C-alpha cells in the first residue's frame, strides 16, 4: 500500500483501491489500480481497449484482470489492473466500473476486444449501457 501512496505523490491522478476482509485478520480480497495520464494522452490512444484475465503463479496464486490500449507509436499502453482471488461476474463488474469511472469525462468511445467470456460480455453491456 505504501508503494501506491508514493505513486500518488508523483501522479495525483493515480487511482487505487485495496480491499481486505475485517479489521482483525486483514485478509487481502482485491486490489485495483489505474494510472492517470493527462486527458490529451487518452485522446491519442487508438479507440480499442483489450481486456482479459490471466492467472498469476508462484507464491500468490491470484487472477490479474487488465485493460490495455495501443498508443500512436504501436506501443502497449497499460490502462488498468485488478488482482483478485478468482474471475467472477462480481470481479469483472467491479473492474469495469472502476475502469469506466477513471475514464469518466473523456471521450469514451472505444471498441472492446476480449476472449468473449460470457461474464465479460454481460458486464460490459451493463457497465457501459449497451444494447
């Protein structure tokens, strides 16, 4: 957590949310973070966002959800991340709501590329009011 606090000192638009269980045991449940570049940077990105989940291996077996885009130089531009216990409809809803919140006020017209996971499809339709 102190790392995220330090990042916010450098980038005031940096957004993060760490959630744990009760105050006594402080068991990790999920961690969201999203870098906050200036508004002009978002306008330069290609209007395509790729979202997907992957499994983390090693000591901390969790799932990492990501949203990425491509910049004008064809480089990967990391947008948002969520570390969770497992990939569920609830976790995708939280991730996409937080992602959408960070992009509120920007030109949010973009195409979403995913692996057509039914959870993702349903959540995107709800979070972004699609028909």
